[in-house]
C-alpha cells in the first residue's frame, strides 16, 4: 500500500514512478508451457464472432482493439466473443526471446481513502490445466476430467 493524501489526484508522472518503483519481479516455473501475451498480440490471432446467431464478424488476423469497442452493447440475444480457433501456438502465449517473457505487465493505480493500491496485471491467452497434488491430478486424468483450463485469463498481483 502506497500512502497518498486523502482526496488527492496523483500526478501521472508520480503514478508512473510509483508503478515502476514497486513493480514485482515475476519468475515462472521452468516447466511452464503457457506464457502471457499482450492483449493486442492475442486479438490479432482471433476471429471476432457472434454466438447467437452463429457467424464470424471479422476473420482471424483482421481483428483490432478498435473493433472490440464497437461491440460493447450487443443487441438482445447477441453474444460476441474472440475465437483463437484452437490454435495451440496462440494458447502457448507470446514467444519467449532468449528465455525471457516479452509480454507487457499492465498496471493500474487505484486511489483509496487509505492511500493507493497498485495492481499489476498479466494477460494469458490460455490458462492450462490444474497442476495440483499428483494423486488429485491422477484421479482427474483417470476420469478424463480437466480442471481450470480456459481461454483469456487475467492474473494479477496487488
């Protein structure tokens, strides 16, 4: 928690200084196979679709962040979503360069009456399956059950 006078609106330069000063050093496990990406990197690798009725609005490779803003208030019954179409290279996240993650860490500084909270966010195109105790993973595998796998995941540190 960063102490800021109550009711103050932080100067953007000070906010950036605080975000940089308290930024975490994140290390991923050596066996990790799903890495973060920038939101832009992910969006470029998806098609924009409407589930109801089922059709492709924009083809994979042509979707931009600006396109997403046009679909924030869908008509009744519409369900818009990004579809990476099962592309395993997209699920793996942004490629590493010399073993290092190149994806950005997004930050949000929230002022509160008690001070400020800095939230550091990482976007993952895919969150892989549950990797818990061996006996639990084995039991789930025996019944062909995956747990916790999903597309488009935000992880954060406060």
